[in-house]
C-alpha cells in the first residue's frame, strides 16, 4: 500500500465543544468556522439549543453561527449528551452556576462513565445533585451562587479540569486545581486566557481568577490532532509515499503521540507553524518507516490518552515489546478500552496482554486477520482500520459507523489516502 496527498482532518473535537459553550455564554453572535460536525459535537449543540442558545446546523465546510444570551436558560426537556463525556462534564460545570434545575442523560456507554469526579467538587462549590452521590448519568443538577474551590483532581483529566474552570468562569469565583502526574490538554486554560481570565499553572497547580468576560468572537477551529494521528499512523505503515495534514492543532498537551512515534522510529515532522486564538497550528507530514518498540511512561499518558489505541496497533508491527505504563484510565472511556485493545489485538493474531494497569504489546510481521469488536468505541474502530491496511491483512470491524463520533467520513478518507488522491 502506498499513500499520498494533502488531507484536511475534521475540526478539533475538544476545542469545538468548548467554543460552542463559550459562544452560548456570550451576549451576542459568534461565528465558528471549521467546527467538528461529528455526533459528539452535535450533542453539545443540541443541549445548548435546549438551554437557550440559537445555533445554526453543524455542516461540513460551513461557518456555525451561535447567538448567545449571556447566560443559559432553564431547559424544557432533559439534556441528552449522546456518547459525549466532554458534553456532559463541561455542561455540568456551566449549569452549576445557574439558578435552575436541569436533567442530563446519555447513551448506554455514557451512562456507565463516572461523573462523581466532577459532581463532588461542584457540590463543594454549592451545586446540588440528585441522586445525592450523582455517580453516573442520568442525574439532575440545580445550580446557584458558587463558592471558591481548591481541589486536587483524582486523575489528570481535561474534562474534569475544564468542568471546574467553566464553573469558576460562569460563577465568577476563583478556582485552584492540582493535577497529579502529567498535565492534561489545556484548551480550557488557553481559551479562558483569550477572554482575559487569569489562568496560571505553577508546579502542576492551576490558579484561575474570574478577571475576564466572555464576549462574541470569530474563530477557525484547527484540525483535530487525535484524528490526524490515525492518518499519520497509516502513513508509517505504508510501503511508500508521503502524507501531509495541514492546519492541525499542535498544542504541546496534545502531541505526546508524535514524541512516541519519533521514539519508535516514525518519520513525522511539523511545518508551517502559526498561532490561532491561542492555539499553535501546523502541518504534520508523515511517511513510511520501520518501527521499534518503546516504553510509554505513566507521566506521558495524559498527553496521548486518546491515541493509545493507535499507538498499540503500531506497536503490534514494531520490533520488540512496547509497554504502556499506568493506562487504567482507559477502562472508563467510551468502552473498557484497555481490555478491548488487548483482546482485539489477540483476535487478529498479535501478542498483547494487560498486566495490572500496564499494556504490553509484542510486535510481529504476521499479517493481522480476524474480527474486531468495537463496543461502539470510535477510536478502536479507527485504530484497527489502520492496522487492516498492512499487506496481507484481513480485518473485519463490527461497527464502522461509530467512527463518526469523532471523524465523520473516516473510512472514505482512508480510501482516499490509500489511492493518493489528496
């Protein structure tokens, strides 16, 4: 297989969620170009419409218009967050500062994901939840006047951090957060700084002061680095050619996968850097290269947690044994992602096992063949689709449609890249 061309990946999912919410909190009309049009992004837009924002349809290639009222309004119906943990957790932060009750739910997968990580500290700030423990969806939240918060996060998580910072922003109170281990993606901090809020990070502690104000804005969303990772991985496994991915966000808290790929011998480079609304953006170029094993340290995981499935399938084609340390957090993603990675690698003939909270993958060159069970997890589907491009592979994926959660049209793009028609 050879690759080629210039491919624009969909807009960044994390940034799209946050921009839609900030625009809904501004008084006036904002315009967001290049917003992700995936199922997760549409869940956020749908919830915000129920909360009083006027949002135009999310369509590929169009500019999204958001008319906000400065505050959210009491919803007349339950807020359905679909499969989007970011939607649920960030909304809970905003709703904690509003004096009305709202009910949130999600699909079967989201209803299994832990919510106490945000409801507990939001409760300390003054929000009330039902049921009282609010461990999972569905739940209801009644917000109001909030108190300042000083909190140590149980895990490094951009969703938890973003929820509490958004609560501080909407409620006008200081927030001090400590992230254990490595820092998670910092899109919330960068966006809040762009509106004049004071956000500083010192020794792993994030200090927020409500000194700014969200006003209407216009912005172009950069391409999603997590989506770009799968195409870069495809290029590394190819037998020839080169792939260019322009306009991709290269925020240092999102590009840990590039560091690991280079350590594995991957030929990946970043060119044409620019700054866009506080976010660095550039072109990622990737081409085929023989891969070798590595060890991914626990401190690296927060910066590449969404790319572990892709890195694991690449490790299955690398020389030696690759170890991912302390990846237990993958058990509470859209699926038990950790178990699925290992079991699916074994199902297609690779050697992988979970040892405690570590993942071990032994590389090999036998063509992967077998059936992959996704449990509706988009990143599992995309990772094994990439593995299925190697010579002699015959992989069947049980649910290709779930890739639309983050990368609409992923399988069409895969075919386009393999034909070299960028």
